[in-house]
C-alpha cells in the first residue's frame, strides 16, 4: 500500500492540471483546471463565477477530480480519481490562499509579478473567485488486477507535497 501512497503523492506533485467534474443535479460538466495543493492536499484554483463549473459548485459542492499525465504512454501512465467537495474561498483566508497560489504557481518573481492581482479581483462584486477542493476519497489503478483501488487519504496526508 505504501507504493500506492507514494505514487499518489508523486502524481499530485508532478502535474499542474486536473480535470474537474461538476454536476448541478441535471447536467454534468468537466473542465481542465490549473491547481496548487497545500500540505493537507486541498487543491486551489481560480475561475470566473459565471463559468459553468463555478455555477455548478454553487448548486452542488460534490465534485470529482482526475489527475494524470496525458503525455505518458499507455503502458506506464497512472492517475488519480478523487471525490470530495469544492467551495469558493472567502473571508480572512482569501489573501493567504491567493499568496500561496501565486507563490506555488509562479516561483519566478518576475513571472509572478505579471500574474498577481489584488484581492479586490476575487471578492465582493468581482467576477472571479478562488476555489478549494477538499478530497474525501482517492482512487488509482492497481496494475495487478486492472481495477481501481482506494488509497488511504490520511496516509497520503502524512507527508506534505514537496515542489
């Protein structure tokens, strides 16, 4: 099981995009999302509030995520499927999440300076928000039986991702 936990951590660490699946109760939607991840394996991104996935999250916070490297050949590719909840980040933690996002997404200061935006762009009447995905279950393929298996999320969280 340790190999699966380590592989799950590695998949999160080396990839920068996840596929976010949302549902409003009638329709489903998927979207590629650039993410950052914190020490507890919560994932963050920002999107327009009128984006379909953002609207669906408002109606139904239950979401699913897939993370994998689509450039790897089929015989070695591995990926994660995660279930959990998503919500907009608001209040006092918003600035902390924003700082974390800019720092992790853009380690180079000059590049970061081009991307950073003020908190007003993500609060109040602004059309964009930061979002948090909190996983509750994690799955990955088990090559020994060609089926998905659940990976212990608490085991994954015992070691923060290192970038």
